[in-house]
C-alpha cells in the first residue's frame, strides 16, 4: 500500500486562469478608463491588495469581492456606488455554483488518472486549500468523493501537516508517499517538508515560491507539463515507480 495525495485547483480542475484571471481582466478593463492607470496597472493594484488580504485573512471567499472594491477605491478618480456594485459582482463571479463546476469538468486526463489510481491498492486522498464552502462545491460538482478514501479541505500552507498526519495514521513510509499538485509553494514544498515525494504539474501558478530552482531540481520531485502528460507517461515512469 502506498499513500497518494492530490491537489484540486489547477491540478484536477482548471481554476486560476478561467476564474481569477478572467475576473481580474474584467476589473482592469472596467476600472482603467475611470482612473489614471492602464488595464495592466489596475490589475497590478488589485493583485497587490488581494495578496495582502490573503496574508491577513487567509482564503475565505469574502476577501475576494472586498479586494476588488478596495482596488476600485484606490484607483477610480470618482468612485460611484454603481461602480462599487459592479466590481463586487465581478469579484463574486469567481466563485461558481456546483452545477457550473460540474459543467466545467476535470482537466484532460484527470478522470483517467483518478480511475487508474482508484483501481490500484493505494490510499488516495484529496488535499485542497481554500474556502471550505467553495471547495466542497467543486468536490460535489466534479463527483470526486467516489475516487478518494477521504477529502481534506485545509487552510493555506498547511498541506504538509495533512500529509504528515496521513502518513502517521496510515503507517505508510514517507519515501513511498507522493503528493501531486501544480503549486511549487503549496504542493511541492509541502510534500518535501513531509519527507514525501512530489509530482509537480506545471500548470498555472498563482503565487511565487522562494528559491524555485531548489524545488524544480530536487531528486524527490518529478515534473510533468500537465495531468494528461502524466497519464501518457504512466505506467512507464510514475506508476511503475509507484508499484515497484
Ligand atoms: Mg493547485
């Protein structure tokens, strides 16, 4: 038996570009003409405010529309209540309904990967950081519970604790444990800190990690451009490595 843990956002389901990226672009296009900033400068202001809100409040979804409103006030030459309402709605549009997540579906190759892992004798766990109300909608909409022994919605930067706890409870050796995720900061770093291996899926990064090269060249890190690449490559590399 081996422990395999998987990230959700931008690993199993597209999220950063389609949700956050699109909303930030809309914000920039609405706010820039009402300010002295260009579209990209307006988005930069929003990113800076959003980053400080995440540092202060974590991943609760209410922070997002508030970041949009704060950025609008910081930028607009003559803020109006209609403007506030409009940018709040753009911020809120990032969070979809269960049906909308269901319709979006999984990344290419993700269903095949989950089927494969589910049919092997692995302990398989989902570990996702975010607002529990939103992440549960994704889990339900994508019908992910059928594949996993358990799903864990955790606060930002605590995945290593979850992996460590799972290793402790299941009795697996960390050298045979793998965490699969797209973020160097949230996923790869967490796996290495838990003494496990990491499979880095090189899709959208929403924040930087310090010393990225350390993680990218680490001997316990395997890299794939996408989940589809990982599926194409296994069993030659990933699964054979797992089953050996
Ligand atoms: Mg992710």
